[in-house]
């Protein structure tokens, strides 16, 4: 008898799981056709730059208010926080970034952006494009809000939706935190985010237990020298020669001080010095980007940069008051590391509700950075950051056969297939939220 009861229970659970999955797919399909497709088109045609996302923020606030969220605007500049309280349970945060890039769109799409905007950095009027897919993120966030608001009987807790500005400049999350985000709205029990990617086929969910995004440090090295005539180098201390020695010495940090299987990047992206052929300058300036996926590697690299720069100055015979100066910018971001047990839990839920063939675990081959970690550290909050594919398989097939390559993020040719990307963004987010907040979890 117990065996039959167990079988009945398993069948009931299977039926409920299938019913939820079918309801979710049908809801998202209908909502995309009736609302989300037009919303995506609006956002894609009307991108805005970091820190001046005024119209985007206003539209997001209006969309979220319309489905019952308590919305606060102007958090950390143009940030939006929307809360939906639904009884006792965990508080779960879901973030979507909303800024575009100063890129002229050349995708050839019928809804290609023709927007221009005054840059808050240079003051110049520049073209603007959603060249990183943030239009997918905010459209999916609205779709998620609409589903969760309409299915309140199925979950308990508080849903916190964050519309973040200035991710492209990695300063928006920090600005929201500095605006007393957690003090004003509460510290979430879990934090979630996803990014659409051109590297995976449309709709594919990629979640790793490791570090989906690297930490990035912006480093400046000022090299002092003693100016002299180019024909009399012995009368000076040449900062260009010293700078060149520092550039070469920095390459040993990754090759000789980091374990071979531990990721790390030290790139000197800019070297400026001098004004004329026959003048030895008295100053040179190096600009570096430093990437790592763990706090330990980050410390090794930054400590090594300080050590190499200072001591190469000593090798050149500079006095202590003229040794190279190393400055790490405030715009640096720590690595994003997923909480392993939470990543495993959500991966299992996506496999069950969306399909095992739609979920992969492939660590990123690049060292791109993102400022979402500012939300999940100090205090540490269990979190998962996943990706959703946005490129049709046919485009990969074309590239493989020698045709046009798939454009990368930040390219003027960047193009995402919006329907499967937005739908899967909503579906994956709703499944994650129901896994953490659902009454049948």
C-alpha cells in the first residue's frame, strides 16, 4: 500500500511540475506577443548613456508600478527599486542594468538605434546603441514582474527588482549602495542577475559554480624622470626607457607568479610620454587594466605591480622622492563568484522546468568584468549570475562555414535575437524565483 501511495505522490509532483512549466511558457509567449515585443523595440530604439538614463528609468518605473510594485526612483542617480511584498518568506533581489553605449549602430536591423545624446563625460553629442543587450535585461525584468504579480498565490516573501544605471562604467551598483540601498529597502537573502550573450545560441542558459565575471582594476603608473636633450641622454633619467622596462617586467606577474591554471591578465593599454624627437621627457604615464577571478590572485597582481614599478625605479637610480607612483582607481570591481550550492540548486530547477538540453555549465573564456559584485559583498549575499544566449544557431553555422563572424558585445554590428532571449530571460528568472520563494519549492 505504501508503494502505491508513493507512486501517486510522485505522479502528483510530476503533474504539478509539468503544469507549472506549461503555464509559464504559455504566459510568457502571450505576454511577449501582447506587450514585451513592443517594449523591447522601444528600448532598443531609445538607448541612453550611463548616468543619464532618465527616460529608460521613468518607463521602467511606470511598467513596474502598473503591476502593483512599490517603486522608488532616483536611487544612486537614475536607479529604480521596486518591491512587491507577499507575506512571510525570503527577500530575493533581481537586477537588470539599463544603460547603452556611445556606439553608432550598424546592425542593419529595421529598429536600429538612431539615438544621440550628450555625453556626461565629454560633453559631446554622440550616437548611442544598446550594444551589450541591456534592452533584453530590462524587458525581461518587466516580464518577470508581470508574471510574479499575477501569480501571488504561488509564492511567499518579498521580491526586490533593481533597475541599475551605469553598469557600462562599473559605477552604478556602487552608487546605489552608497545611496543606502540596503538601509532603505532591506538586505536581500538572495541576489540574482543574468546577462544575454552573443556567444551562445538563442535561449541557452549557461550557469557556472565558479566565476562568470572577472574582477577588474584600473591602474595608473606615473613614471618620473629627469629631462635632458636627446643627444645627451647621460644627463637625464629617461622615463620612456624605464617605462618600457616596467611594461616588460609586468608580463612576469602572470607567467611566473600566478599558478598556470589560475586566470590573470595584466594589460598595458596606454603609454604616453614626450613631446618631440630630440627631447628626453621628465614624465611618462602608463594605463593598465588588471583582471582576476579570485581575491588572492587580485592581491598578487596589484602587490606585484607596486613592487615592480617602485623597484625598477630604484634600478634606474631614481631617488625615493622620484620613484614611480601607482594608483588603483575607485572604478575597480571585485570578481563575481557564484555561490556554488545555490548555482547547483538553480541549475537543477532549470533542467527540470525548462529542459536539460537548454542548460549548460561552460566557464567564460574571457575576462570581462561587471559591477554586480558590489551588491553581493559587504555584506556577503548568496548569489547567482547566469547568461542567456541570444544568437541564432544559423549565425554560428554561417560563421563556421566561412561566412560573417558573429559580432561581439560592444560592436556596432551587435545584434540579439530578441524573442527567444527575452522569453528565456523571463522563464529562467521566474523559475529561479519560484525555486527560492515558491509555495511548492
